[in-house]
C-alpha cells in the first residue's frame, strides 16, 4: 500500500508548513528534485502511486452462494428426489432448472465494491512532469513517490497530493473532491489554521482534481491509497451495500412461509406414513407439498415486476442499476441532495447589481443572455454602459448560445453586460487590450488597460478592474456619485459601500466589485509596475452572483415535503451561501458546517438531525456519517452526488443516486441509480414510481400468500382426511399453477395503475411489516377456503378437477386483491387493460391444461365435461362471496368515518 513519506512529523500538517519546511520535511531540494536511486528507494517504501484493488469474489463462489437461500435448498432437494428414487426425471430436471434460473437472477442483482475502485484507477492521469536529478522529465503518474517535485498547468489533472511551493494565477477545480462549485484559487503561502478543512487548504493540491488556470509547482506529500482520493477508495472497499427494505421484508416473509410449510410438511408425512402408504406415494406427496408450499415463482415474479418498473423509471430520466433499488425509492423518507447541478443549474448568474445610490435586480438564469436589469420606481434613469464595460472588458470568458468557455464567475459578468444591451464581442474588438494584470489569489483582482476617450473627449488609457470588494476598496480614492461624476471616497461613502457588500453577501451571493482609473497616454508605461501603480481607483459597481436554483426544484421539494420526505442540502460551499439557496428552494432547517456536524456526538446528532436542513463544507466522512445517523432515526435514505467524494455515501445509502451528466465514473459505479438529466425533480418522479411499484408488489404478495396457504391447506387436509392418498395434486401440476395462472396474474397486479393519493401519504417505516398481522389473518382465511373447496372437488371428482378449480380460484383471488374496498364488479376494475389481458391468458392456460393433448400427457390430466366445468367454477363462489362481503363492510366504515369527521372537528 502506498503511503505518505513524512518522517518525524510531530508538529505541523503540510498545509500549515511553509514551502521550505515542506521541502525539508520531504528531504528534497526544489531545483534538482529527487535522484534516481532515491526514487527507487522511496518507491520500495511507499509502493506505486495507484489504488489497491478490491478483493473480487470468484464467480463460482458467487454462484454457489445463491444456493444458501432456503427456497433454493428445498427446490434442489425436491429436484434430486424426483430423479432418484422416484425416477421422475422430467420433474426433477425442471426443478433443478428453476434453481439455476433463480441463481442467475440473483447474480444479476448484485453489485461489487471493486467496480468503483476500478473506476478510480481508470480516472488517474497517465503522465506527470517531474524534476528528477536536475532535469525535467515526463514519467507515468504511478511512478511518482513522496518528495517528487511536480509541475502542473491549466488542463492538467493533479497526479498526487502535494504542497504547493510555487504558483502563478493557479486555480484548481476541486468539485469532485470537496463539492466546491467554483475553481479554488491556490498559492504557496502557508495556511495558518492547522485544522483547516480540505476545501480551505489553499496551499495544497489533491489527486484527481483539475487545474483550470495558471501554473504551479508542488512537492508530493502522499501517493496512492494515502491520498485523499485513496482514502475514499479504501472506504468504498470497506463499506457494505445496504439491504433494500424489500429484500428484508421478503426474506422475513419467506422464512415465515418456510417455517409454517415445514411444520405442515412434517405433519403430512407423518400422517401418510401412519396410514400405511408406500414410500413412493409418501415421497411423491412430500415433493408435491414442498413445491406447492414455498413461493417457487417469487424471485422470478418480483424480478419481472421490478424490471417493468425500471423501464418506467428510465423513461422518467432515472436509470436503476440494481432491480430491488426500484422499490427502495418508494419507501424513501430522507433525501440528501448535492447542491451544485442537482438543485441548482451550475451556471453562475448575477441576480443583483448595485451602483452608488441605486439597486437593480437582474432576471434570467444561467448563461442565456435573455433577461432584464430592472430598478425600483422612484430611482432616476442612469446609463448603465459605464458600469457594464468592466464586466465585458476585464474578463476572458466567452458566452455563446448559452454555452460558456472560461471561468464561471466571469461568465456571469459577461452575461450581465449582454443583458444591459452591450455587444460584448464588438466591444472587445473596439477596445482591444494594451496590457493587463492577470488575476492572482494574492491580490484577488484582474485589470485590463484600453485606449479610449473619457467623458470630455480627452484621450486616455482607461484601466478596468474587477475583483474582491475589499481589495478594490483598499485601492480606491473616489466613487461614482448618483449623478455620474466621481466624488472623493469619505468615511460615510466607505461605510455605505461596506454595508452594501455585507447585504449582498448576507443573501449568500458571491460579490464581485468593479472600478476604473484613467492614465495619461503620454506617461503610461505598459511594461512598468502595473500592480504597484494600481491605486486611486474610482469604485463603480457591486454584482451579487448566485448559482440559481433549477426552476422545477422548488416545486419538486414541496412535493417531497408533502409526501413526508425530508430534503437536505449537502454541499462543499460555505454555509451562508448554501443557507441562502436552501431558503430559495424551500428547504427547512438550519445550516451548519461539516465541522459543526462532526463535533456532535452520535446521540446529539440523532436528536438534532431533524432540525438541520443544510450541511456545508462537508467531507466524505461527514456524508457517510449523515447516512448512518438518519438510518438510526428509522429513515430510508437516498443520497445524491456526482463527485469522487460522494462515492462512499452513495454506496452506504439505501439508494445512492449519481448524476449522469456531471457525475464522475466513480460516483456512477458506487450508486444504485443514475439521473440522465441531473435534475432533482426526476428523483421525486422516481419516488412516485417506486411507491406505485410497492403498492403493486404488496397486492402480489397478498395474492401469493393466500394462494400458498391454499396449497398448504389442500395438502395438509388431504393427509388428514386421506383424500387422493395424500396427493391431491402432482408435482408438475403444482408447478403449472405456479408458473401460469399465478405468474400471469402477478404480472398484471405488479403493473397496475397507481392510486391517485400516492404522493400525499407518509413514507412507510423501514420496519413496517409487508403484511401486518390482521392482513395475514384474513389471507389465511382465504387460503383455508381455497383449500377446503379444492379438497371437496378432488374428493368428489379427480385431480384434474382439483387442478382446474384451484386455478380458477387463483384467478378470482387476484381480482379480489386489486383493491381493499372496491368491488370486483365495479366498472373501474376493468379499466386496467393490462390486467384484463393477463387474466385472459390465465383462462387460456386453464383451458389448455385440460383440453390440449400434449399438456394432458405431461400433467396427467383429462378433458372435462360441461358439468364438471360448472362444478369447478362453483368452487370459486365462496371465495368471491366472502371477499365482497368484507369489502362492503370496509366501505361502510369509511363512509361513517367521513360523515363523523366534520362533527368531531378532525
């Protein structure tokens, strides 16, 4: 494993050291770099600069693991028992094939941590420019060692973690690591705060971040798994994917079924042996009982229903990678959303403009130049061109057809100039630059110089400046008065300027200031000390810049809140900025920093988490901890993200959601779902689809449970009463019912129409039973009725009639579970065309089982007369009568509640 080479490091972290101290700590001289033999020695100590690969489970072991499921074991034993000693080879092979199908389906649903780590490895840069032995060389990035001196420039990916020793206008996009939405200015000056958060370490550069501007030189402090990204890789390997609520519920239900079926099977075998039946008869009955008493079609049906759900989600803009995560969406009760690009447009926009004595609001979002600059009534009209010229001329960004090339903040200023009716391109052509002062983090401004005429017509060299308000204020001597003429900057005007700056910043806006100064062309030296002469500025304007919320995000958040889902904003931005955005979006709760959150004990965090709406300046560890805290509160947690830093939390959450457009490959690999449009509103649509899917799955499980209890009652009753020698249905006959009528009706139930009040309900609790006790009791009643009717038909007729009657009862049962209160005979029942079609196919399967020659030979059935068909149909009447009676009672109760509600004031 690669490590950080930092001997005797007992005092300061690297970011708190000076550049010379960092070089000394790494035992290297900047101009020369490491010698070749020293590189070899350090590589032996630290290892290659790459990530350790996750341990991959062999495919054969993963396949064998699928047979740890009790259902698989029962089916496999039944299959082997059919082949020997019963010598029913066809039945045995069919059962074994069924276990293979279930195993393949299980393998397809599994994810692997190693895939995410592999994506991290592929994301690494391949070459780096490094000083070695006094020369500048290009070497593979994985050959870097701690102590190497590396050069980076705009367009490079940083190849390892390092302390900057030199920089020139250096800016690095760290969004994939810290979540910070804008490139971060970097310099070699030490950061005084030893506990500074990752995003505040301006003298450090981190692996897998991108240089967007300038150049820099750094000494490598960590490689491979010791880098910040490497630690995230380790977290991905260590973390386990959470089981979905449906997985837990189905496992619990399956265990309950197997327990009941096991007891019933033992009783059946005992009774059949007691009656003196032969071993062959007893074993045949046991296999048929085992097949009928376990949900053999459950994995296939659930997978089919979930697959249909994934198609609906894909059309809505959400691609689900793991099938059972489709249902998890429906139970989501907490969404932790990344801000930049998900809740916001990720397009910096000027929303307010302030000039002395006047304020303007700016409409329009993003890099589209459509929009207006409006002022309040009562303010005099003032030409804005003098205030907008610095926006156009002191910027390098180019905006065309809503697309930006360049710095996002500059792009916002250029768009503002265009909204003020300024043609930026022709303005730049008319006033070309004579010279410039490039932006640098040390003085936080940029200035350009242009040959122009002033307001009196005199030729001047006019300097336009943009930058941090405090930096321009420190160099200013005048301010533009409301009438447009410069006036001296006194204490009163200075206080107003600072107050306006604080007002804009208090709204969470990033504030940029502009200023100008005129020089005499005769004495101006474009090659002189431009920065040193940059004083006596005239302050012009303050621009408040915001990454605006997506238009549909506020409405989507309101829908989520109405559905009982808590939405939180998780971001790398500062708390004030994030809090302001959260207010605009309608996110409730206070804004805190990641450091504040980390300082809370687990008990305090659990207690306070419901009142927290924003966590800013977060680390990957903070995000993972947030997921765990919410899960302790009983939440089903969805987590969105697009960066490398989001991957551990995406994997740990119940449903990890990656961005398809801006997301890194690492985040996509670690997630369960990918948004194709990076839009928060799509998540809410997906939740609605997930809820509908769960409702449909619950209907199917109700249907399946009643049918299973019917099977158990039939076989146990046959053993008790001695009907058909304890074998009322043959093994293949039970399989026929399972994989025709039951599967077809399950698909119809699983693709049913959603209820209209779906998104007004509260999310169900993660520990809520799939089938509450009262529901299970009612299903048991239905199953006993089905079993009794089937036994009566078999006793009075034969197995073919029993198979037909039981199949018809399954069909009727599916119609009764469509709604808890609506009658089967309601016209609304027949509006679901898909369910009507699957019911027609079930009728066809019932007819073919008795009337189609090849199936008669396979299933050991015979044709039925009209009288016998009528008997089979009549056997289903008791089931229909009792379900309709119960629904009538429930409807009456609902009416009484509705009538009583106004009187009680509820």
